[in-house]
C-alpha cells in the first residue's frame, strides 16, 4: 500500500477537475489516481480521445485553460497529472477488471493483480 498519503482534498479537487472537463470537448474516458512505488508518488492519470487527436502538449494546455477558470479549485497544478490515450496499456488493463460507466465512482483499488500486473494502489474516478 502507498506510503505517501492521498488526502481527501486531492481526491475532491481532482473530482472537480474531471467534472469541469466533462463540460468541455475534452471527454474523459478514464481518470484515476495511480500510486507508483518506484517514485513513491501519486499521479492523476487522465485518458481521453483528445490526447490522441491533439497530442499531449495541447492536452496539457487545454487542461491548464480549464484550471484558469474560476470553477475548479485554484490549488490544482499539472505537476502530478499525466494525460494518456484511452489505448494506453495500463488503462486497458484496468478496464479488464473495472468499468464504472460515465459517472464519477470513487473506487479504492488496492493490492490487486490483473493479468500478472500488480496494481499497488489506485483511486478510480472513471473507467469507461
């Protein structure tokens, strides 16, 4: 299990970000906090077709513009955010075990093995 804590504020602020992105053309197919034991850090993974169509650089720019709006909390930075294609190996792997539907679920997924891959810790908002 993660030694670096994922706090309620982080969970709620990123949920607010996903809700804000849902109101734009940046459709979120998957979003989750993912713990990496190698770096001992949590990363917010956001998978969207927007990333495939426009590339990671434009995707980060788009998210930055959403963060500049008054609605999501201003404390969010892109420091711990990774944008991915919905075809990313990890996203596809997690999809084999969980599907949340379009709503934001809030599922803690700890110490699970999927197809011989250990998911040490994750907090899943959405997996379509």
